C-alpha cells in the first residue's frame, strides 16, 4: 500500500499577526513546519511527503529535507487550492491513499496518525482525526439564541485520509458548485462520501493566534517525539 502525505503550508497566517507566516516561526530551535514534517516523516506507512508553499515563500529553501522523500509544489489562493495542486502533482505516482495534514499542526502524535491509517485501510474508507467538543456550545450573535446539543459534535483535526482520486474529484466538484470547503472532509461530504471520525488527541491544535504559541511550546518541550 502506497501512502503519500500532503502538507498545505502556503498560508500567510493573518490571524497570527506576525512578521513572517506562522509555519516559519521558531519553537525550540526548529520552525513549526519542521516540527510538523519531522513527525509525519517518522510515521512508518508514509512513503512520500509533498509540501505546498506560496510563490512568495523565501523560507522553505532553508529547511534541509531528504530529496527522495519530499517534494514541493506551489500552493494556491485557498487551502483547498494548495491541496488540489499537490494532488495534481502526485497523480502519476499512483498512491493508494493520501493524508492531508496542516503545516500549522506540529503537535500531532505519530500514534494518532498510525491509528487513522489503520482504521482507513481496514474499513477501506476515508476518515479524519477528530476530537469530541468539550465546551458547551452556544448559537447567537450578541446574545444567545440557543445551546447546541454537543453529544454528536466533533472538532475536525488533521490528518484527513482519502483515496487521492476521490479527493481530487471531490475538490473539483466542490469548486465547480461553489461549496464551502474548509477541509478535505467537507469536499468528500459534499460529494456524498461517508467519512469516518477517528478519535484523536485534543492537543493536536492548529496554531492560529499568538496564544497558541505558548501552548505549542509547552507541548513540544514536554512530549517525547
Ligand atoms: N494554507 C495553504 N494555502 C492557503 C491557505 C492556507 O496551504 N492558500 C495552509 C496554511 O499554511 C496552514 C493550513 O493551510 O498550514 C491551515 O490554514 P490556516 O491555519 O487557516 O493558516 P493560514 O491561512 O495561513 O492562517 P490565517 O487563516 O490566519 O490567515
Ligand atoms: Mg486560513
């Protein structure tokens, strides 16, 4: 079974409000992107990793990567465009599965990724890491309209794992029909595919705002890998 990973790393990180894109901020002597790539690269089943970077990127070339295991493609306007470009690049290599993982999630644990891979392969179905919502969730604008029952609410994490051809077609259809695509699963759902929820650790956060950096530093300092 041939498995590739795609890492969308072409965003500008506007919510981080830092001088450089957040994936290039340094935590414990390594950039966030390097932490992410190191973890993905230590997953046994992953044969190749394709990183989508911005045309304006002046940082990626400073990262040392084994050329046989990594490739790079240009990202696009939205995250889904970046993923689509990588899928297009990988098409000829006939991977059986592709995992898409945010550059901005360096805290993902190898165990969780391997569990996702095992589940998707054994059920022959796409799936995502997700964690059950812990907070009480309100719907509203300036005041509360309602409390949303949370027993079946999940936070979508990454990696998200699919058959590359199915994801490619789903992203095409979603774009053509103007669907709101914020992750790979939403494109697959829009195309009518069933997507498995695979419970993962809730500390697999997406580094988004400045306060996330403090948490990420804590976790990266105190975790084994
Ligand atoms: N991403 C990408 N191409 C884009 C937009 C985002 O590859 N056109 C990547 C980001 O680099 C990040 C991941 O998708 O690794 C998740 O996106 P997000 O956390 O939203 O990052 P940014 O879009 O960079 O941040 P912001 O939304 O705050 O601007
Ligand atoms: Mg974004």
